[in-house]
């Protein structure tokens, strides 16, 4: 490619997930951070039915200033990604060509985007994709699988029970193993959607039913008493960790509303007030988790730091939020990497990984 030619970056947002609206908010910031001297953005909105639309000229968002009401407006140009040998291109539903793309930048949170599905599509289409690959995305998305892999690697995680439909243990059995206060979560979702803090048998029954509305698998975790610390990761084979930040939710639970809708729902402290030893522990544990779960490109690692200096991993987000108040870009900005440079690096990392993968032998 001519070095003076702009890279065509397909930014994909929306999707079928319950985190659809957060994806739209994140995409606004990603698109706004693409250097127009380097990139030609191609905007692809996926509606709640899974249809891909070319959003020409603008993101076509309704109520874009209201996080609680934002939505993707319908457009007439439905498109598909088509592999054409050593490159890939976008094709309209009427057969017209949108043209080749150089990089796919998924800004899709939750299932049908963060779970390895679009990463697999990019791999089949032979196009560089920002973020983790199929395995890292799938493992990071599934809290049950992630917990087991981290636990087996000696990384601290909360004790947990995995529940499948038709095999729900009663509250007394759960609390006997995990303690009186537990958290019930869909195994494959983020942004605190479907998560409940439970302290009674009645709450437990309602929480499990609510979580099963989002997933076929539910996990119940013990409460870890500690400070809620987050750290951002950037890189492929030699990733770096940002300075850690701390979240103090107003009601003690960092809910969906506290993250995205209520400006007073939580207090963010960047950098977190940690000793040098605590900071080193948090960053080392986060980097090790990134490695164990086969991640690449980016991730935000969330956990709880206890009074005895142990950092328990709560979850890893392989496509972290990029909204105006999201911790992933904020932590790197505080670490000396502004968002425009951060987006540059993520695109470079995607191309680097794709180029490396293409050197691998495909024949015996």
C-alpha cells in the first residue's frame, strides 16, 4: 500500500447484544478519535436483528445525546463482508461495491461481537481485526471459562458456582459454600447487565431467573471485600499496563446505570491511591491474566484489591468501553497515551498480528 494512502478502517458498532446502546456510545468516541489524515472510516451499524448497514456520511444515531435513549437509525444500504483472496471488501445488497477495507475495528460489547464471532468472520475474510482473536475473545467473554482458566493458572478469583438450566442449587446450598452475600451473573455478558447482588432466598430466586433471561449459563460468586480497581492493557506479545484506577460506586455496586446513565453513580479516581507494591501487584496480575486468556491488542482488567494485598480478578473485557467516561481510554490518557494515539496503536497492533499470522505455514 502507498504510504500516503489512507487506511480504510471499518468501524463496526451496535449488534444484537443487550449492550447495543453502549456500543453506539463507544463507537462515537472511536470514530471521533480516528486521525482524518491517516484513516478513512467506513461506518457499519448492526441492528438488533443482526443486519449490517452502511452508515454513509454520519453514524445515523437517534437521541445521540441521551445514553438511555440512543439508538441506531435504519438506512437503505444493507451490506456484507466478502473475502476476495488476499483482501476483503464490502458489498451492498444490490451487488454494488463499497470497496476494500484494510482493518476491521469492532466496537461491539457482549455476545455477537466480543465473544469471538466477528473475530472469526474477520479471520475467514483475511482482514486485520483490532483486539483479541477468536480464542481470547471467547474465553474472556465467558466468565465461567475465564474463572476456571485463571484459577488453574494460580491467579486469584472469587469462589463460584456455575448453574445450568434445570440444575439450580437452592439458596442454602449456595450460601453454605460461598457466604451470605453473593453475586448472580449471566456467564456471557458485560456492563453489569443482568447482574444482581443477593442477600436473601427470595432475591436469589429472582436473580437466577433474571440472569437466565440473558444466557443459558449463570454463575454465582462469593463477595470479595476489597477496593474495586481497574487497569488497561495494550499490546500483543509484549503488552503494557496502564496506571490503575479505582471505582467507588455510590451504593457499593457498580451497576449498568452507575456506569453509563447516572453521572453521580460512581466516583472514579485516576490514578488509584496505591502503594508501589500494590500497584505492581495489580499490574502484574492484570498482565498475567491477559496472557493466560490468550488476549491481544487491548483489554480492561477489573478486580478487587483486598486489605492483605491480594488482587482478585473479577473479569476481563476484550472490547472495553470507549465512551466519554470509560476507564480504558481514561487510564491510558493518564498514563501518557491520549486517545488518538491509543487508536493508532490498536490499529497498528491489529495489522502487526495479522501480518505475523500470514507468515504461518498452511501446508505440511
